C-alpha cells in the first residue's frame, strides 16, 4: 500500500468502510466528494482488482510534453 497517494488511501479506506457496513454509500460519496454512481464503480473495481485498482495508472509515466523535452535534450 506504500505506492498509494493520500487521496488513493482515502478512497481505499472509505470503500472498505462501505463494504464492512461501517458507513453508507451516501456518506462515502460525501466524504470523497464524488457521486454515488462513482462509489459503485469503485466498489466493482475493488472487488475485481483489489487494492491495486486505486493506484493511478499514470504514476510511472511522463507526459507527452515531458517526453519530447527529454528527446530534444
């Protein structure tokens, strides 16, 4: 879990609380400031992929602009 940002950890912990029955989807929605529909999507992803689903997929890559700057240097 060390590769997760603070925001990703907050999402993970909140979704775990929903699944454990400690809070409702509405409360999770308000905590994370996202819609209930997005909470449902996070729950599905968590059930399919586990904790890794919360790691942003662009963590290890650079932007296209950054890549072009590296090539021209």
